[in-house]
C-alpha cells in the first residue's frame, strides 16, 4: 500500500483527527463506559474518529522505576509482558486522549494509574511525546472522591505539556449501578458540552496543522 506523505495528506484534506478514550473501569458497559460514550457522541457529528480502549480489569503492572525508558528512548516501556506498550501506541496516534475512571477508594482505578505511571514516564523520557495533545478526564463517583480522581488525571495531562479543556462543570457524573448516571442531568449536560468543546478545539488544531 502506498503511504501518502503528510504534505499530500494535508493537501487532499485527509488528515482526520482522532480521539482515543481509555476506560479505566473493569466494566466495559458500566457507568464510566456510558459517560465516555456521552462525550464521544457529542464529538461524532464533527467528522472526528473515535475509539474506546478497555483498560480496567486487565493485568497491568505499575512502573518499576528502572529508568530504562529514559536511556533507550524508543517510546516504549521495557516491560513487555502486558498491554501498556500497545496502549502507548494508541495514545501516540491520537490527537485527543480521554482517560475515564470510576472512583475507587477515593481516586482513579489501579489499572488506569498503572497506565498513567508507565506511559507518563516513557513520554517524559522521549521529549514529551504527548505534548500538545488534548487531554480529557471523565470520572464517575457514587458519592465521594470525584475531584481527586479528576485532578489525578488532569495533573498527568498538565505535566505533559498537554492541552486540557473545560465544560460547564467538572467532567464527573454521579452513579452507582450501571445506568444511574443518566439521573445526573447536570453531569450529563457537562459531558455533552465537554464533547462539543473538544470537537471545536480539534477542528481549530486541524486548521492550524493544514496551514
Ligand atoms: C472497589 C471499589 C471502590 C469504590 N470506591 C468509591 C469511592 O471511594 N467513592 C465513590 O463515590 N464511589 C466508589 N465506588 C463506586 C463506583 O465508583 C461506582 O459504582 C461507579 O459508578 C462504578 O463505575 P463503573 O460502572 O464504570 O465501574 C467504588 C466501587 C468499587 C468497586
């Protein structure tokens, strides 16, 4: 297959922006998945590609602190016995990265934390390879800890020179049983507004890249 150069792709307008959402919940159809989908549905109408990647429930190791990624600098972690490097590749492909998580014990899930630790350490050791990608947190809580989880995700984006984006409220919704989030009307509205703001920003970035 012939690969178009980025110049040609720009000229024929084929440069499609892409959002990749990582679901940190172990439930592929639970509240977090549904909350992520609300954001993606608001983005879909704008001709932007979207993908959901299941992270929660997978066996992912945290960072060993070996610093090898900073020596080897190949945009990957030296630990190759789980899916983190594949997730890193998907993050590299994306123009916008969504990290979604339910609140577990007052913060994000362990699986998402493992992904953030390892992808983040690799990224910093490879010239801030997520620099200027758009970063979006999506959080679900039953009662407490939503802001801690939201901040944990945003802090990752903020220390990677990524661009974060706001809505009419914090992008977290409230719910316990799957589907409960639909009762949180203000939260759902904030997620839709967030999706529209992401689409707007990505269209501006696309224009800028075409110039
Ligand atoms: C191990 C565990 C810990 C939890 N800790 C909290 C918590 O600290 N605060 C909270 O509000 N909800 C907590 N929850 C509730 C979940 O955040 C909530 O049920 C959420 O809607 C689940 O999302 P999901 O369907 O995407 O998995 C916890 C649930 C589990 C299983």
